[in-house]
C-alpha cells in the first residue's frame, strides 16, 4: 500500500508540474529584439528592431513591442547583436541633436532678443541678407534688403554671456539653416519669440 500511495503521489506531482510548465509557456508577450547589429553609442532606428514572442518572466525586464516608438532614436549603451532581447539597461539617452538638426550659439545684446526668453521657447531668428553670400557684401543688395527668417528652439540662455555685455543663447535649428546663421556678422542677429515655453 505505501508503494501504491507513493506512486499515486508521484503521478499527481508530474501532472501538476506539466500543467504549470504548459501555463508558463502559454503566457507569452510581444517584446522587442534586435534585428541587426548595432554598435555602442549608435542611435537605434526602426530597422534595427523586430518583434518576437517571449515567455513572461518577472525576473527579466523586457521592452514591450508597443514601446517601439520610444526606443527609436535612443542610443545603444553596449554593442547589440541580432536576436538579442532588448532590456531598459541597454538603452541610453536619445541621440542629440536629432537627425537633420544642429545646435548653435549666438551672442546677442539687450534689444536683440526678448526679455525673459527661456529654454524650450520657439523663436524666429532674423539674419541679415549679407549672410547669404558668406557675410561678404553683395553689390546688388541694399540696406533695405529683407533679412532671412530662420526657425529655432531655444536650448539655453546664458545671461553671463561672453563677458562683453552679450547674452549667449543656444539654439536648435535645421542643419540647412546653420551656414546662414554662421555667416551672419557678429551682433547682427535678432531673435523674436514666436510661441511660449512648452510645459
């Protein structure tokens, strides 16, 4: 009788173990994996990601497939290999500046920018027409020539400035506008706020 009871108990344990294993295998979620190698420090693109089904494991933090849009643009902290499941620990900050944009700083004096200007404000940057020719005078241009208008976002305002009475303002703008801003004569750029600080 003891052997019969022991055998019955063993059968019950095996059935429960099988049921638990089957339940665990059936509890799967869609997560993000690496589709192709990504070097450390490189920005992650949508083409670098793929969705896979993985068993839910409370001991491992995986990145849900629904968060793909938040992963694109962030950098890889370590080299990522194809097939690797993504975890928050391997994701760094978003690449900055974003593709197609650059940062630039301009020194402006009071009257050339609105008082109270702060980070995250959107501004119109007016650059003299002479900057179109790399800062060289254009015989065809007149003093009445309309300045070029660039759009930018303020990243920072340094009131201490350049030590010569100017405030240094750091901007985020389109890369295509950078040469025009760089060619502007010193002290000739004017900023006007076009929208309030977001937040």
